[in-house]
């Protein structure tokens, strides 16, 4: 019987246990020293026993972020500047993988006023947009040529080689959450007639070629993981079905990917990927409203975003382990490790996933905002699982700040009080320090970033 404390090999990488921090936005990309900011997030997790950190989406070209807080690798020195982070993770006994991707159609160049003047053309897209998507991109998009796709493939390989030199234990391709690699997989976006479209196999070709490029540039033994949309929800046009997602899994295994994280996602960015409450307080807070109005450039777009968030919260309320049907099906289809993620909140849920063989690794994302030492409790409960939930309430108050490039931390004061209370019960000295580091509040109209807790 598999338990959370068991080791696991992912290609050449051996992990000390089955718990990982899922990739989320940490808001470090615009910081003067991203490695220092990331370390504040990740090192406490690893010191508490976490086996693996997957660092959130890192963009491989100068453009393509979907949030100002995303890290962008412009050149090799920027990647190598992250080596102090990987050294700190290894010193604490953990492993770290960096997620690589590109925003594509929904990059900042499509909606953020501060980024539009700097672009030479519209955001990248696999194909011309369908009519119902034109409202999202009044400034137009740029359909990538075959040569541009091939250049992007080589870029992924080169950036992965820099990641290895910087000490990362592997890379994960960001093929979900409506980003560019997802867009190539999706029949909603991809209607190409070259070898990167035209069929399910053609839509997968970009990811297969990136895997080959990474093997060439970073070494055949360098672990490459894939997070991808195995089921795509879309109310207007049919997207990726589960049978397609399983076919993609088989193709990924044949191409040499070392592990898969299959998820359900919508065709457009919304709270389907994180589920939970409508964060009304975020839209009401003066500082956040000011920043969002400034970035979108109009009250109409502000209200459209707010309405979209309300609708998404109603369509996709929080439900425990919401990707289970998907990762279970992929696990039964492939022979490589499968990572579970999405709505996992208790050690009992973790134990059930592993005992039933539905996945090999179990990931938690935003709850680490609220409980940096969460791994300690979950690992301690591995032999006697409980239904005690994490402090995270899935209130989604972190979403709007993340979108605007602010730190990826918990913005709910009630959750912060719960965290302090729990820490007092186990370690009064540490709890007193925690109380001094209050949950960051949304910024005033000046737009300055809150400090990272």
C-alpha cells in the first residue's frame, strides 16, 4: 500500500515523499531579487518536509506573461540568478522543478494597458480567433507561422538547459489553464493546417517537439513533466474531451515525458482552475479597484471581469478533489507517474488517492499560502489520516491580487487568525513571530506591493 511518506522516482529524480507544492503565482517576477522572494515561499515548505516544489509558470520569451508577477527569462543570467533558490531547496532536503510556458492569446499584451505600447504585434495565437472570442482581443492577435512555432520549440529547449545549469531538478511544461501550450492542444483555438494542427496528433506535436528539444539541449536524462488540460470546458464550442485527454497522455508517454498532471480547465481563464467563492471584497477594495481599472483601461472591462468572476464562481463552486475522475483515468491509461491536484485539503483525501492507486504524487497549491508548514502536519498524519482541512477557505481573495502581480499569499484575515491559533497550540514561540507578520492587505491606491509574509 502506497503512503505519503514513500519515496518516488521521476525519471532520474528521486523524491523523498509523495507530497508536492503545485505551481501557483508567487508574484516574484517583478521583484529585484526573485530568488530571495521565491525562497521565502518555498524554503519553509521544504523545511517542514515537503518533497517537491513546482515553481509557478515561468515565461520563456520576453513577452507572454499573463500577470505582471510572473517570472520571465529574457536571457541566461536571469535564469542563473535563481541558483541561490535551488541551492536553498536542496540544502533543506527537497527538490524543485520549474514550470515553463507562455500565455499566448491571453498574455498581458492582450489586456493590460502598461504592456500594449511595448508590443510589436498582438498576442501569439495558434490560429485566427473564433468570432465569439473577438471581444476579448479588440487589438487583434498574431497567428504564429510555422517558423515561429519552430523557434519557440528551440527556445524551450535552451531555457530548459539554463534551468538545469541553475540547479533545477527538472522542468514542467505549462500545458493547461488556457495558456499557449493548452491553446495548441485545443480544437477551440488550434485550426492550423501545418504539422502542428489538423488532428489530435498534430495538436500534440508542439509538446512532443519541445520534449525532444529539451532532451537535445538539457540532456536526455533531464526530467520533463507535463501539466495539461485533459478535459476542456467550453459553453460555445466543443473542446478537449476525456477521450482526447487520454490519447494525449499516451502520446506524451511515448514522447518521453516523465510524469503527467492532467486537469480540467475552461477554454478561457477563469476560476474553473481554482474553484471556490466569488471574491467580492477584492472588487470592492479601493486599492485593488484602482489597480484593476488602471490596468484594464476602462470601467466596462472592469465590470466584465467582475461579472465573469461571479458567473465562474457559480458554475465552478469548490468541490473536494475535483480532478479525481481525470487523473484516475490517466493513471489507468499510462505507465508513468501521474500527479493529482485540485481541491485536495485533508490527509484522509491524500491517503485515499494513494491507497487506491489513483495517482502517484499529491499536490496542494494555495493552502501553502495560509500554512507554510502544512507538509509537517500532513506527513505526520500519513499513518493515521484525518478529515482536518487546511486553513485555506477557497475564498479566492488571492486571485485578483495575483492577476495584478501582487505577492502570492493569503489575503484573508480570518484564515490568518486560524493559522496563528493552530501554531499557538503547537509552538507558542513561532506563533508570536507569525502574529507580527500579518496577512497582507490589498494595496492602497498608490499600487505598491504588499510585503511577502
